[in-house]
C-alpha cells in the first residue's frame, strides 16, 4: 500500500475532518520524535501506511462490539490507541508504563481536542483497574498472546473483542495460546502487509 493509497483509504472511510486530525498528529509525532525515539526516522516515509492505516484497519473488525471502552495496551507512540480515538468517538484508554510516552500521549490528545475521550493510564495492564466495561482490547507488538490474555483478562468479559496484530507469527501464536486459553480465534490478514495477521479473539477464558 502506497502513502497515497493509505490516505485515500482513511479519507474514504472516516472523512476529511478525521484525516486532517491524522495530518496534525503526524506533525506532532514528527516534532516529538526529535526529543524521544517514538518511531524510526525511516518510517516517517511510510507513516500513513505503516502506522496510520495499520492501526485504523482494526476499527472495522470491531464493528459489532457493544458499548464500552476501547482498551489499548502499550500504546507507545500512539498506535493504535490514539489513532482509534482520532477516527471514532468511542472512549479509549491507553495503558502505557513509560512516563515519557504517557506525557506525550496526554499532550497530543489535548492538542488534538480529544482529551475528553482519550485517557492514558500510567501503568502496566496487570495493574490497571478498569472503571467500566471493556468492549475491545488491542495491543500492537507488545507481548505474546498468552501473556496478553493473562495480563488483561481481569479487564474483560465474555463479550470483549480482542484485536491483536501479530505479524507473520499470528497463526503460530494462536496455536500456542490454545494450550492454556480457550475462545473463538480467527486470523485476519493485514491490508497493509498481506503476509501479516491480526488475531481476532472472542470469549477468551482460561482452560
């Protein structure tokens, strides 16, 4: 997917105003990257495809989710949690243990006018205490599936949808997770990297 194709994908699905917010976030991200290593310098050349669409493609996979928070684990530079909060109106909680990333996420959310629905919890997910129902859990390049399930299970219930980009290891991680976890697991191909997979899991519970 080229950068032009990625921009068109966003604009066609979420509209010009949301696309403008992403443009603004890209500028904020570039400025902050001069102070801390958020993403690699080279990836700014493919920011829309590699990071923005790669994050935004999770949103359609949660189309049938019920009411509740979108919980993003280890948001880091803002993907996918802040991207989701910019593109849809569902409340998002980003769990991030690194204080400089927390400060960046909070500042960016306020600057972009979404501080009311995009919150940042400074902790590991194991220590996070949800204030309400978690409808969706996402995590991008954070940990292996069993570790994600074990760390965040206390935030979820049987209706929670898990959206977990796992690259080329998606299917093998699902098979490994089945040893201790049960549920409905499906691997969706990534639209930005067809060889990569997104694990979509429902009704996750320990065996």
